[in-house]
C-alpha cells in the first residue's frame, strides 16, 4: 500500500498542476513531508487523508489504490 499511495499522490498532484510546495502549503505541512510521501519514505498522517483526497479531487479509496467495482455481485449458497 505504501508504494501505491506514494505513486498516487505524485500522479494526482501533477494532474492537478500542483507543486509539492503548493500541496504542502494547502495541507499545512512542509514540502519535505510531501516529498517523503511521494518517495514512500513515510506515510501521511491519517488525519490528512480527507484533505489530501479533496485537494487532489479523488476518493480516499482511489488515493490508497483500492479499485472499486460498479458491478453488483450476487453470491449463492449451495447446500
């Protein structure tokens, strides 16, 4: 998960046209913290995830690398 989160932060930050410094300022952290997140040296504090996902305009699930399926799955029990 750590590597996936790092790639996603970097990818979606760049897609939004933000620098590490701009993202850091908006989140109230240092640009060094953002750099460490993007290189998978550390993880962002869990309390920052809602703000981070909002700034990057993606869900927390997508930020963390979880894939959502829109298809409904039916499970049948056999006896």
